[in-house]
C-alpha cells in the first residue's frame, strides 16, 4: 500500500495533467483551486457568510461580551474597579455605548464576571473603542487588570427573532446558557430554536440571545431571568409539556459540541436586575 503522501501527490499530478490537456487557462485555474482555493470559491464563501449573518441577525447593534476571571482574594476590589469603568462608559454621552448588564457567577465557573456592552453597529464600536483608548476610561479599565487571572471578549450579534430586554428591575437570578456549535450548523440551530422558543415564552420572557462573530466562534449565548432556582425548575418542567419543545431540544443538542449553564446575580450598577 502506498503512503498517503504519495497517493495525495499522485492525485494532484493527475488533476494537473488533466487541466493541462484542457488548455493553459484551465490548467492554472484547476491547480490554483487545489492549492489555494479559487478566487470564485472565496468570493462565494464571503457572500455566503454575509448573507448568513443578515438572515439570522438583527444587524442594528453589536454586543461586546467581556468575561473576567477574578482572583478569589480580590473580588471586592474588582467590583469597585468594574463599576467605575462600566458605569462610567455607559454614562458618557460622547461614547454612545449602553451597558446591557453586569453579573457575577454564583453557580458554574466561579469568580467569573460577565459584562455586555451595546454599540451601534461595527462603525459605532470602532468609534467608541477608539475614544475610550484615549480617555480617562482607559485608566479605569487598566485599574481592573491587577485583579484578574484571565479575561476574554467576544463581539456578538442578536438573533433577529429575539431582541435583548431594556433595563428593568425584576429581582431574582439570571441564567446564562452558552453553546459551542459544530462549525456550519448555526443556521440549522437558529431555525430549530426559533420554532421551539414559543414553548418557553408561554412561561417566561427571555432576556436576550446572541451568536458570536469575533472571538470564540460558533458560539450561541442566551440569558433567562428567574425569580429563584425553584421557579427555574418549574418553568423548565412546564416547557417540556408543550408540543414542540422536546423536538427543539433534541435537534439543537445534537448540533452542539459543548454546553454550559451558569447562574448569575446582577451587580449593583447593572441596568438589568
């Protein structure tokens, strides 16, 4: 049996030989497609990605997710520093930035804080972050860093069928569910989830749902607000009794490589409470 590398080289040589028989232009096109991907294929791929995002996303806003893993002995210092930065950015009228919410995880990945900032599309994100880097807000951001073990961020877009909630004070707990999908399955996931979400809406109003576009890709996040863990349990049990929910869970779970559920409580300055 020939080694795989020899088989691969032989296959490439045969394709190239066939292309040469079809003429110089065809030869270049085929070989380029094999080695690099043709310009036509790349263009079609870019168009497909753009249409995909337009199909399932609202497109009006961009949401920046900040995940901060804080040193256990620095939680209180971090909270004070985080309030100064995030509340300060949201209160600055020159930035046109809204703070969707800020939370601390109490069940799940502990000592983790989640902040979501809303920008007016990518142009607004570029403008606002540029202004922040050259303002006092940048000093406030840097003041948080000594308290962190790790940090990461994502730029996400809202699903078209599920706009995030405006600021409110309802009390209780927040549940963040995050799914890492198999590459190429986002559209299928969105279709199945959209059909089944009405089963959950009968008992609870969702806070928001997003899919990642920069940072960790192929991720979906959605947030729910519950009066308590007991109320969460009762709501989920009721949803299972509604037609369509079982099918939705079956389809979407099969599209995910990894799933996380975290229980969070809002920080005092969070617009969503």
